[in-house]
C-alpha cells in the first residue's frame, strides 16, 4: 500500500513533467525546442522512476567529508515514516570490513561514520562508490544504497625524483628523443595530471604522449645541436600541472651533461610488451623478457631499468639489468591488482637510452571461498507462519572473478525451508511449507555456498532456528471415558479418581486446568456432589453418597489449556456407588404391635412339619448385603419348633402333645450376609390349642415383656462402671489424705517413750509459766487446726472470782491454719521424758456441748493411755509440758519429772455446773459457778489472768 501510494504520486509528477516538456517544446522555435523538451522529460522521468526500476537509492558526496555530515534522508527518500526505522530496527549492512556510512534512526539520516579518502578506497579507478544495504525487520525489507564518492583536488602532482640527471652526446642529432620520468597525481578526472611545461627551450622542447590507460608520458626532443665546447651543462625546469581548482603543480630540475663520441642510442625490439601471470605465482617466475639493440660496436653494454614504476610494481616484480628478464618477487593477488602497466628503460655506456612499455595481465585463480554474511536473522519463528515467510537475509561474496565468482546457495533437501535469490549476491531464507513445533521444535539449517571455480570452493553457515509454539493442540485425555467406584457412606473429601490430560503444546499453552461442566443431579447442582482440583485433576466427593438413593451418575470434565485463545476437551466420567451393609433387615410379617397380643394358633393335632407361620423380611441393601438368613434365637420349647434358614418358615419339629404348654414364645433373628452382618429380631407368640376360647383363656393374663433397648443397657452398665470407679478413686483419695496427715503428725510425736513435747506459751505469758490452778475446756475435732480451747480463770482458796472476769481466747481459723503449717517449732528438751505408765490418759469421752465432733472430751486422772492419743490430748500434753519446768517449785512434787504432771487437780466437765479439783475447798466454790457458755466454732475462750499468773519467776526458780 505504501509503495503504491508513492508510485501514484510519482506518476502524477511524471504526467506533469510530460505536459511541461510539451509546453517548452512549443515555446521554443525550431527543432531545438523539441530536443530540449525531450531531454527535460527524460531527466525528470529517470529521476522519478530510477529507484523503482533498480531497487536502489543513489547518493553522491565529495570525499573527505567530516564525520557526522549528512549524506541524505533515507526515510523521506524511501517514503518511510521515521517510526518505521525505529520499530523495524533499521541498520546498515556492508560486506566490507570498513563501514563508512552510518544510519541515524531517529531522524532518518545517513551520516558519515568514517572519513572517506577516495584515493585510498578506489586508487586509480575514476568511478568510486560505496554500496551497502539498509535492512528493516517486522516485516523484513532490504534497500540497496549506493554512495558515489566524488574526487576533490586534494593531491598535487609528484615527481619520482627531485632532480633528473641526463647525459647527452654532442653528436645527438636534432629530433632525438629523451624520455623523462612522469609525475604522478593520485587524483582522477580533471583533478589528475593535465600538462607539462619545460624552461628554457633553447635546445630542447617537450613532447607529451598519452598511454593506453590514459597516463601521460613526457619526453624531451632536441631541436638544435649541442656543442660541448660551448656549453657542457644545461639546467632545465620541468613543471607538471593538474586540472583541479585551485590548480596544483610540481617541479623537477633536469641537469644535462653534454658528452662526446657515442652516436647511436639503444632501440627496443618492441614498443610495448604484453604478458600475463597467474595470481599466487611462485616467486622467481619469469613473466616476460625485454631486449634492446645498439648500432654502436659496444652494443653488449645495454642495461635495463624500471622507469615510471610504482612502488607496488617494484614490490612484486624485478628486472634483470643484463638479460632484461622480468620476474615475480612478491605475492600477486588478483583481487588487489588485475593489471600492471609500467615502463622499462634501456641504456648504453654512452648514456643513450630508449624506453618501452610492459603490460602484465593477472589471471584469476579460484583461491577465495565464498563468504556468507548474515544480514538479518530471526532465531524464533512461529509455527503458524505462512510459506514464504522470510527468516534470514544473506549476502554472499566471492572476491574471485568470472566463473570463479559465480555462487550458488543451497540448504538441506529434507527441510521445510528454501533459499531464494533476491538481488545479485543476496539471498533470502524463507519457509517452504508449514511448520509443526510438536513434530520438530528446532532446526539446524546448514547453508552451503559453492562458487563456479575448478575445483569449486565452498563455505557453510549453520543457523539455529527455534520454532515458537502456537496453541494449536487441544488437551487430550488418556482415556476416552473413566469409570470410578466409590463405596457409599464415604466421608466428605474422599478421593474418587484422578483424570489426566496431555497437551502437545509447550509452555503456557500446555498448562492444563480442569473444570467440571455444570449440570444437575436429582435437582441439585453437580458441584454439590463432586469437586475437582483444577491443577492436579483429582476428583473429590463433596458429601457422603447413599447407594439406596443414588446408584450411579455421569458427569463431564473439561480440560482447558492456558493458550490464547484457550483450547479444551471433554471426557465423560461414570461414577458408580458401591453398596455397603448399612441397613438392617426389616421384618414385614408378623407385624410387631405394642398394644395387643397377636398369636399364631397351632392345633394339638398338628403333625411334624406343620407350618406355623412365616417370617417375611426385606433388606434395602443389594447383593450379598441383602441375602437374609433366619435363625431361632429363643423358644419356650426348642424341641417343638424350627425356622427355615432361607425362607423363614416356622414349622413343628415333632408331634404336638398334651404336655406342651399352651403359651409358646419364639424369638427369631433375621440376619443379612454383609460384613459385618446386621440383624433384626422378631418375637412370635404361638398358642397350642384346638379352639379359640381355650387360647383366649390362657392369654388373658399374658404380660408383655418390656423390650429394652440394647443401647440403654449399655449406657446403664457404663454409668455403673463410672460410679464405681469414682467411688474407688474417692476411697483412695481419703486414705491418701489420712496417711499424709498421719505422716505429718509423726513430725511432732514419736512412738513409745520418745514422744516429743513441744512447749506452748500462751500469749499472756512470755516465759511459759502457767497458773498454779488452771481449769480449761477443750473441744477437739479430727482436724486439729479447727480445735478450740477455753481457758477458765484460776481460783484461790479464799477468793471467788466472778464469772464476769472470765476471758476467752480464740484462734482464727485461716490465719492460724497457715501459721501452724508454716511455722517451725523448737525441738523439746531431751531431758524431759515421761515413762509410758505415767502418761496422762482420757477419763472418758462424750459429746461436746458445743457439738464439736469427735475428739472432744474431759481430761482427768493419770495413768497409761489405752488408745493412741487424740489431737486434743496431744495438745493438753504439750501445754502441760511447756509449763512444768517453770512451776516445779510452786506446784510441788506433782510436777516432778519422775512422776509427770498431775492433771486431776482441777478439771471442768462440759455440761456440768461443777468443776472437779483436788482441793476439797475449791470444789464447793466451783460448784456455784455456772456452766461455761458454748462458743461458736470461730471463737475460742481467752485465759483469765490473775496477779499470781503475772508473777515473774525468780532466778533461783529458773535455775
């Protein structure tokens, strides 16, 4: 489309210029007007259509342009948008190693990349140009660009020598020619050497001859005789001029020495010698032989020299001065020099000379292999590429000439690609058929270039091409359909089966996801029964199945790849529910009723095998799970009836007799064949009677036994076991607590005579002294920390203390409980011991008036303890032992350690108005006292204080 628009625009201008040319022809009178019009039309038409016809763009620039200079705007010249150069990754490709022209993709300009020297690039060739290709990708396009390098006059003529010496005989006749070394100008065209001038011209004049290659040879011609006697030396100036602007020149001084005698100059046998040499010829090879003759007698003295030879000629060839043989002394390369032209000079002893030209043609040898250059290559190509898609652009060059440079390119025969020639020495690698990545994912394409030489030379280039995947294959399941079996009553999330599909594509196109195709099953969505893992294809059961409700169903699973657009495939799944023995048999007959008695009548005249009844049962399971068998579990008389194992018929086994009971109860078990089996029980009442009234009279008092549920029985047994276990644990706990407390008590008391006595100091006596006469009431419980002690004020013989002075001491339960446990008591005096027969013992036990519980009692009397001491008695012993050491002098012999303390002097009996004492005088006074008030459990009586109790012991008493 783009090139079509350009063509239309150019055609429009073509028509415009044609009309303009005709107008010009009419305006000009005569035939010249038509000629000018036709020339104008031709130039315009060629300028419009030249690049369309040749497929090239041509620019012309002078040499020596500065780096970065603009050559031209290729984007506008090709009709391309600047964005196309960037998106197409435009680049310059040249087969030569040096790259002179670069591309500015942003502006579309061709710029000078390296400075161009036309003389270095093309040498003596006048038409000098640089050709390269501009390549675009996506799609691939190639444009041929040629830049002509115009010569500028940047080189002056140069003579090989700055001074020329000539020896000329005085006998030289007018007209004698004397060749001179020509000047050399590296420029071409008008900028090269154009003319010579010679000064002075008294005896000599200059003659310029043009050679075969356009070169100019200068010689002097003698036009007036020389006279050695008049002038021996002549000095001339030879000047060479080029045609450039500004004009450049070079000069050389010619010194002529006039000689005497020698009258004949050497003469070459040929004015020009032509020869040929093969490139890469061996050194020393004779190319040609030149010869010259001299009319003088000493003609054997002619010698040969190179004249006007360039440095390249002197480096490759040599001439024998005596024989005139031209030999090879260097490596001749046809690709560098195709022809050599130089002059040789013959000189005799009289310095008379003659010159001749030698032209040597170099014969090409097939010594260069074709060179394959990859101009553009896409290492990936889509497998859906159409035939003819360009994969790579190649440039193949062979430096040889003729048939040796004719190249043919080829690739492997069994390949979906081919080589197509676009323009000279340019080839395109294109697809020849459809590609299939799944069949071949990668190609190693070998490109072979062969020249036409003999023997032919070739080169190879291997391209590694990968086929990019296209989503052209749908997923394929391993099976056409799947059958899955799952047992009923399955737990949710049970794995049913796994489906798998494979996709021949690659990468994302081969990534498969699995989905359930929407559908209904029994009025519910299929997703409420089945789910699938979208990545692994594992199918799970969403809920539990029931074979009795659903035996099988079909569903479809879709496998979809990750391509764009995605491709998919479906597969059918047949899911079968397997029956489990989850239903017990159901008895249809006889019907079990709870409100009335149904009995089967068997006449007493029934024979063996008499059909009493038939048990009919069904099982909703299937297969072996529904096979039923009948067994007689219980019977009043097992010898009378039997049950058919398969049919459930109840028949008599023997003859019915009068001794058989009228009331017969049978229990039949119906059991299926499942694993584990399930069963049902049916009870049948059978009446052995000949008539209905007889049966009715026997069954009026028939009691219906309660049918207990087996589960209820199990729960009752379990409850009984739990209660028993708790009872045993409680007993063990109580015993453990008792043992623990007993072990704690052993810390205070030792068995036998080693009972520890821990002193107890009442709060009002810091030194531990007790009153001489001390009455108290103690209520003890099984827990010694809950005991209460009531102290009664002591009495003197003549004083009666009123009850208002009584005090109570109470120990707080919670604080004292922690203090009793945590406080550490001092160990008793080891010298204070009591014999076992003098330990205080209880005088009796009775109910505490306060209801203090066991352990309460009245302490009186002395003597051995028939039973282990209670906690109250232990406390009394501790209190008495604490005061015994301090009250020995006051209390008398009763507190002697030999006998132990006497607790019988003053004892208060709970529930009585009297207090027992050893003093007969105090007994009367004590009886008048009212009984002590019962204290609440949280309070304990405080001990009454008297002046006597406050008296401190003397030092003597303490000692």
